[in-house]
C-alpha cells in the first residue's frame, strides 16, 4: 500500500464519521451497560493493542464498578479458514481462570483473530467472555459465531482512522473516527 501522507493529518481525511462528542457519549453508554451487566463482579478488561488504547482509556473512566485491566498484542497466521494460529507479542499477566473477561477492540472486521483469542481464553478457564468494540465492520466479517456483546457503532465499509485506529501507525491520535481519502492508501 502506498504511503501518500499529507503534511497535516486532517488534510488526509475524506469525512469525519464520529466526532469527539459522539464518541464520548457512546463511551458513557457502553460504560453504563458494562457496569449494569457486571454489577457485583470485577471483570478483567483486556485491551487489544495498539488500536484499542484510546477507546479503552475513555471507556474505563465510564465504568462505575471495580475492574482489573490488562492488554494483549496478538496476530493470527495460518491457512485455516476459521482462524489462524495465534502469535502473542504480549499476553495477559495473570491467569484468567474464573474471571469475567471483556475484550476491548477498536474495530472488528474479519473477526478471525478475536474469535480465536476468545476460544483460547475459554480454554484457559475464563468464567465468561464478552467483546466490546468501538466499531463493527460487518461487511468484512469472515467468521460465524463471533458474538459482540457491546458495540459502539456500525462501521461503514470505508478505510477508517483516528481515535486509536491507524494506517501505517499514523492517525491514531486524531480525536475522531474518520474515513481516509483513498489517495492516501491507493
């Protein structure tokens, strides 16, 4: 993919899809949902690095119950159609046996890696697995049976950046989610 970056990241944006105010309102709503659903429990919130960092930080401040936090950095590879083998660059620090795990993701598209991670954590003995994603890009889904418990927004079939989501490690720091101009990546 070409790297046709402009000198100012805002100039590479085709259209802002979710502004900062809309993102904050949705984080408050998701935080309230998680707080209600896990009342009396202490879920383990696991951010999927690096994209989920910004969303997870805002989401955590909206959850009103005790939580534990950790993160993973993982990719899948291999030729199996439902999921590849997992390669962890960073795994959770503690045992997840008996814990209510909530994965926090920036965007779910094919779902292959997240489905495989969820299955692995079930095998490790997690009491429950939930997924909270900022964006659900259903047009790219390549697996069946992936249950997204908390969805921020449906994502159009666009190349999106901002609010933690990158293209070639750029644009993560934008305070909004936006469609990138095709001229940047084509």
